[in-house]
C-alpha cells in the first residue's frame, strides 16, 4: 500500500487519474492536459502502471490508458475504517455548529 500512496503524492499523477475518470485515453492526451513533456508523461504513466493504478492496451500505434478499478476498490476498502472516523467527527462538528448558530 505504501507504493500506492507514494505514487498518489505527486500532483501530475493525481491529475492523470482525474482525467482517466472520464474514460480511456491515449498517452498523447496527457501532454497537452498537463503541460509537461512527453518523456515526463511517460514516466508518470509508468509509475502509475507499476503501482497497478492504471492499465494500458495497444490500439494500432497508440497506447490507451484506463483506470484499474479493482486496485482502486482495494484502496477504497482499506480507507473505509478511516472514512468512518472522519464522518463521525464531521457529524459531531455539524451538530455543534447547529447548536451554536442562532436560528
């Protein structure tokens, strides 16, 4: 799991994942969207593949990237207990603010 969080710590990699939420994309799309060089995009995509966050398939001359839903589901499952912790805290804050705010 450490590799995943190290991978996600980099803003350009998070942006690539954000773009892939819209669907499969060729590598060239990321160059213009991120305003970084092709070698830079290739490096980020390689790291995302190594962390198993994205997968790639050949389509003629193009390489198409997509999110790895199974890997993201495992991350979500790992985060679930922590999400409950924050949800409880946010609910308590909302209750407190409701009591303190004049109506």
